[in-house]
C-alpha cells in the first residue's frame, strides 16, 4: 500500500521539489515516479489554443495556452469559470456545471462553438458546436464523432468546481454518483454498470408495486431479483476495486495537503438473491428494494472522523482536491494519457500553506488551468505560473 502511495505521489514530483510529507522511504519511489513521468512526458494532455465563438460571455476569443500552471484571474463575474467550462466542453463534449446546454450559447446567439488545438502524444483538434434544438456536433481531427461521449474516451481531463464539494459534504447519493462516474473513466468497460443496475432496480421496484397492488404474483419478480442481485454484486465489487485502487493515492495526496490520517473506504457486501428474498415482504410493502449498492456509501474520513459531518470547509475542499489529484494519478497510469486539470476557484478557503502545497502537487509536466479572483491568492513562495491570463468581460488575454 505504502509503496503504491509513494509511487503515485512521486508521479507528480520533479526532482527539484522536496517531498512535503515526512516519509523516509519516499526517495526511491520518487525517482521511480520521475522516471515514469519522464517517459510519460509526451503523453500529458496539453491544450495549446482555445478558440470560442458565442460561448457564454465570449463573442469571439482566440487564446494561446502553454504547459504548466495557467492562472486565470479577474474579478467576480467576468468569465473565468466560463473559460474553464469552454475548455471542458471542447475536450469532453459536455459542461461540468450544467446539463442545460442552451445556457452555453451567448445571449441572443444561435450557436456556441469551442475549438481546441493541443497534443497528448500526438496532436489533436476538436470542434464542438452547441445548437439548442439541434443537439451537438462534435469533431475530432476533422472527423465527426457519432456521440459527444467519445471525446472523453480519447481526451483525459479532470475538473474541480466549487460544487464538487458536495462529494464530501453532501449525502451518499452524491458520492455514489461521483464514484460511479469515476468508474466509467477508469474502467471504460464498466462505464455502463451503474446505469444497468439502476435500470434493473427500477424494473424490480415497478414489479414490487404490481405485487403490492395485487396485479401480479411474487413469481413474476424472480427474473428482476436475480438481475438486481447479479448486477448489484458486480457494481459493488467494481466500486470496491475502484476505491482500493484510489485509496493509496488519495491518502498520499491528502497527507501532502495537510489532512491528518486520511482514509477512503468502501466495504463491498455483494448482493444475493437470498438476501433479497429474505426481505421480500418488507420490499413489497414499500415497493422499493431495500438492499444493494444503491444504498451504500463511500466513507471519506480524516483522523478517524467522517469529513462529511466533522470536517471544516477547508478540510472538505482538501479532501475533494486530493480525490481529483489521486484520480489524475491513477488515470495517468491506466489510461492513454495523464489528464489536463481544470481547477475552478480552488484557492478559496485554503490557507497559504495549503495553497502552496497544492501547487507543489500539480503535475509538473502536465497542464493545469486554475482560476483565482485575486492574483495575490497565488502563494508567493510557489514557482510562478507558466502563464497568467487576465479576464475582462468578454475577453481573456495573456499578460
Ligand atoms: N449564455 C450566456 N451569454 C452571455 N453571458 C453569459 C451567459 N452565461 C453566463 N454569462 C455571463 O457570464 C458571467 C459569469 O461568468 P463566470 O465565468 O461564471 O464568472 P467568474 O469570472 O466569476 O467565474 C455573468 O456575467 C453572466 O451573465
Ligand atoms: Mg467562477
């Protein structure tokens, strides 16, 4: 476990940065991580140019970016988040903050368009057009993609937005959705599992309602029960595997960000037909399936206490950031390429020490676009950003 943690940790360190954690065994692992990072150098996803037309507050924008940390600054409401959102839409095919895509189109316009140019090993160009009522048109290297989702299988991007805090602070449903989406990113072959389980569950619940209403027999439930048990067990095991894979990296990143004894846990319990049969009367009465992964939770804790109930805002934010960084590390190891990071308003509620530690954890060879209202929020001790982009209403310019 420890070796793994150090390896993930090491993946993000350049030799010039001293580890901030007090881990005596880290030296060897760090250089191992660096060697790997060296050979991965060409694969980091780097966006080199952003071109926008009628996207949110931007009528027309041409902006060149560079690898490393890109700091996007400007007062509240000028369009910083819009720019990050545009990069997400251009690279993943959807917005991280809304499903209502009409909102992406600049007021009074018909079509929003995001084009990105970049590289991750080989060069790429994307072109995403959003036209309400007409859906989306997505092109990768000139070829139209049948579905916008295919973009995210090809390009690796992770976003932190302030509403992601709900992953730690919110109810179990938010965590389940977050980890199930992560499951899709890290194990593409299991991307549909949560959806399939959800469908089987809904069918079983409908069948339970019919039994309760006296419209059908208990025997009619059987096929749904065995499907729910089979898919439920698969989903449960997949989540446990995911959390097991992520936990060492999460621990290392969270410690480096200053959380005490962080832990990430998911207890797989499986789901059997016998368990569902045992509680059948109860389930019929409520017309709801009362056991299964749709009721389980991932525990995110520090110093033995669940952060959801006992963490400060700052600790909760730190934990979410550690999750994002941990996923970035695992993605870099497992998938085609390590991701571009989009961190929105990431410095709020973090003290200067934590802000500096966060910057030290960012992939030195990758690209991180982060927003801050005040350029002064950028910790003075940290290496300067590779590029500062100043945003004013409708415009963004490198300074
Ligand atoms: N579809 C749209 N068309 C034009 N302006 C928009 C659209 N959607 C949001 N905006 C404007 O974008 C601004 C908010 O930008 P945002 O990126 O969230 O600001 P911040 O810099 O604080 O992150 C608001 O002024 C809002 O009116
Ligand atoms: Mg914002």
